[in-house]
């Protein structure tokens, strides 16, 4: 197993917990050496976790963990498509969405969960540009969704 793959598993995200790909859109689109990863929500295997508004229904700490799970799900989808996370040159951008109450202004702290996981897996190659947004609602009522743009080596 490749080293980044092992790191992801060692951090508590087994590689075999993959969601089936949808029928209308691809989980990933590759154009040249740029990989665009569709947004992932906090599924842990078949179980959807972290449902609700931040911070009234889902605390910031739980939502931050959910953001890390979303990032792990992106990386699992990437690995499924390209065979190994070691084929990633660098993480270019993360966009994180938080299902937040109108007055919640700390969505950037929630998305730190995704950013930290990526840094833990990729080291310096995990430094990235980022946008963290709060929205009135997310698919399935989840608290967080994360998408990425990555560069292939």
C-alpha cells in the first residue's frame, strides 16, 4: 500500500469505506493533470453522520470532524479513480460548505477539519487555497460538504 494511503488509514479512515458513484455525475473529472473532485458529504460507510445546522443542532467540534470525514471521502474517491494518493502532486484548492445558522461566522473553523486532514496526509503538498462558505441548506440536511481540486504528478 502506498504511503499516503497508509497515512489516511492510520488517521482512522479505512480505504474500503467507499460510497457508490452516482449515475448522473462523476465523483471526479480529470482534465490534463488537474483532478476536480465533486463535493462529498459525511458518509461513514453507509451511514450518514452529522446532520443539521451548525451550531444549533451540530456543534462546531462535531462539524469540524465531519469536515475531515468529507475530505477523507474525497481522498477515498480519488484513490479509487487513480489507484494511489501518491500520484497526487499537490492539493490545489478546497471549498467547504457549512449548513449554518444565519449568524454563524466561524465556518472557516469548521472547514479547518478538512484542511488539517489534507495536511496530515500530504504534508507540504497539502498546502492549498481555500474557501469556506456558510449556506442555508446542504444536500440531505448534512452539516458539511467538501470538494477539492488536486494536481496529478
